[in-house]
C-alpha cells in the first residue's frame, strides 16, 4: 500500500482524475480498497490515512475530491472528522465506508454531512459506483444501507444538523432552554430556534415527543442518562 505523505502528491495524477483519499485504521482494508480503485481509469488514490486526526491535518495538501471515511478510528473518529473537514471545505465529498448497518449510524453520518454510506462487504464495483454518484452531486446509499433506513423512513426526512442533534440530546434530558444555552454557551434565543427547527424536521410538537424520539433512535445511548 502506498502511504502518500502530503508533500508527495503524485505528479502524474491527471487533472481529469477523481482524486480519492482513504481514511481507515485497518491497513489491510485500506490496501484492498486502494488496489480496487487503482484498477479503474479516472480514479487516483492520492493518500491513505489511518485516523481522523491525520485527515484533518493532511487533506488541505492532498486536495482530494472524495474521501472514503471509516467511522470508528483512534484520536478522531470518522463523524467528527467529517464535520471538521466540511466546515473547512463544504464542497468536499465524504463517503462513509463502514461495517455498521444500523439506522442510527447511517442517519447520523448523513446528518454530519456525509454524501453517502457504503458497507464494507459490498461488491467491489459498488465503491466505484458510489464515487461516481457523489461526484455528480448525488447522495448514495448502498443496498444494505437503504434497507436499514427503510423502516424508519429516515431518508425521506430532512436530517438534523450536528448542532441540532446536540441540542436534542440536551432537551431530551429534560433541561430547560436556559440550561441548554448555558451548557452549550449559546443564547436562549438560539436554543429556541434550534428547538423549533428540530420539532419541524421531526414532525414532533412536544418535549415528551422529543424525549421519546431520542430514546427510540439511540440519541441517548452512551450518555449515562436513564429516563
């Protein structure tokens, strides 16, 4: 596997090629994906990185069109890295490549700005199909991911932003708008705006409904909160 350093961007990469960076902490997985992609004309793997921290630090020099991002990685995970990278470059296309097929993982990834979600056990050509789709500006979910989302119809609903998810987590714990504002260091008016948008997007009219949604969709998992 070629581990490209930021100052070693391949000079032979044609301008028309789709430049791809792979971010995965499993070398064998990254090597396999790189080998697959390098077999296609029009795609150039310009970097393979092992965690989100490396992605945040090195992508400005690698300048990829598409990032294939694993979710669970040391230092900085895929979701946080995706959000940080898109704040810097909103035009970057991030494809999540993961073994997790639960609706919570998929919907959260999309809400963090990922343009697609592909399971690691898909046929090799589907990764190329996903890259082609996001380069056209389309969202791409592999068949397994579509099936996971279908029961909850998440794909038909406008996703919550990362900040709205954070506010939802606070509200679902029974906190007042004022307490949420203090915790997140934002104004009460901003909390009220987020609350209004969350209710609109989810089609929920009450705080109890928000709490129930948070419980059913795993928003409270890992927080230690018991309701």
